[in-house]
C-alpha cells in the first residue's frame, strides 16, 4: 500500500461523487507534469488524502489502475485549458466528518514533508501547482492520527480492496463507451465505403484486414515466441481509439501476442523501448508476470522494431504504460 495526496480545489465534488481521479496528461504548454505523471503509478488498495479548501476533506481507496479517459463532462467550465483526453483512476471515496486543516498542525507534519514534490509549504499552505503526489508513510501516519477513527477504518478497508480489486478489477466502462462512440461515428460516416467501415470496426478487436497486415510483419509473440496463429492476438500498439482510420489498419501498428501478454501490453503493465528492451511497469505484480511467461529478474530484449513500429511504441510508452515518465524519484521511493 502506498499513500497519495491530491489537490481537488477545482473538481472535488465531481471526483468524489463520481468515484475517480482525473488529470490531463500534460501541462497546457505540452510539457510533462510530475503531478499528472504520478497518476500512472497508483495501484488498487492505495490510500488517497483529498485536500480541498485548506482541509483534508475525504479519504479514498484506489480501486483500479490508471488508464486513458476523456475529460469528464461534469467538469463543465473547470479546467478550460485541459486537454480532452487524460488519465483516470477509480477511487472509492469517503467524506470526512473530521476534516482537519493541515496548517493548524504543521508543527507535527512539517518534519514528515519531503524535500521534493511535497504537497504543503513548510508553513502549512497547500501548493496549487500540486495535483497528485506520493507522501511518506510517516506523513500518512501523522494524518491518520489527527483524523482519528475514520482514517483507521479506511486504511483497514484498503488492505482488503487491494486483494479484491487485483483478483477482480472494476470494469473500464468509460473506455468501452469511448470506443463504442468512435465505432458508431465510423458506421455513420457516409464518406467511408462500406468495406472500409467493416475493416475498421473489425480492427477494433484485432480481426480482418488489420490482422492480415500485422501477420505480414510479425511472425510470433515477442515474449513467449508462440508461432501458432490460432493462439495469437493482433494487438494495436497505439490503441484503436487513439488512431486515425489509416493507423487502425496499419500492420506496423500491431504486434502478435498471446492472450496473457496482450492483456499486459493493452493495460500498460509492460511496453518496449525502441531498441527492443522490455519495460515492466512498477505497478505490475512480478510474480504473476513470471507465471505468464514474462522474465522479470534479468534484462529482456525482444528484437528490433521497424521505424514505423517505433513511432507507435513511442505513443504506447507515453500514453498507455503505467509508469511515470521523466520524473526524478525521491530517494525514499527508489
């Protein structure tokens, strides 16, 4: 279990009532923001402290992993500069009766603040530049003590949620609805020929023309080396929902993977560097990966990729992989 602090001054009601966290992927200037990148490393069972209007107003238990998701419609005018596609994490929230004001207790909390990515200034004021940041066990324990019984109950449930959600993850309804809307738009587009519509819709599930195109480039699963086609899935590298119609059928935008490896790749538990080096997400369970045929104890290289495949892998690492990119980790997190 890890502990996180989220600043929800703009979207507290929407996120608490909706049961989630949502952030853009980048700053409005296109640069990475570490406090958005941290969304990619939360795990089921983690505890989140919600800071709003100078107080810890709610506690949440993370119920899933980070994924791409459209900006929630209920945000309305909030975050007008935010991109339309960002990161979403499911959270089970509990509003607090004892909504403590950290500034009133800063003498206790100050010694637990990290030197980097801290959510509070040394005098106890909240930092508006912070959205989500990891906090130490020491700071979490101090906050639990100040909040009292409510916090202890949430922490106990968090341990149970961690196991339950890993065993049976919450359905990603928003992603399914997003792709269904795209599919309906394709079906209704009079500028697209019927045969192409069929190919594009089949490609969503790795079938039809897309599968044929992938098979002309790839011969086996890059991880397990299984070659029998009946055991392989044609998996999009840049997700179908994020691709243009041309990219949805491009063979270089696909890999042939066994079902378990396809799951790991599709959910962002693994990815690949352009050199072929396997990347394993820090939120992936190492023991499970090993049982699924993924080596985790030694470096793995799955072979070279074409120039076109590398462009799509760039997108996968930046938008699917559950790993904060370009963030300097605190020593205590290493």
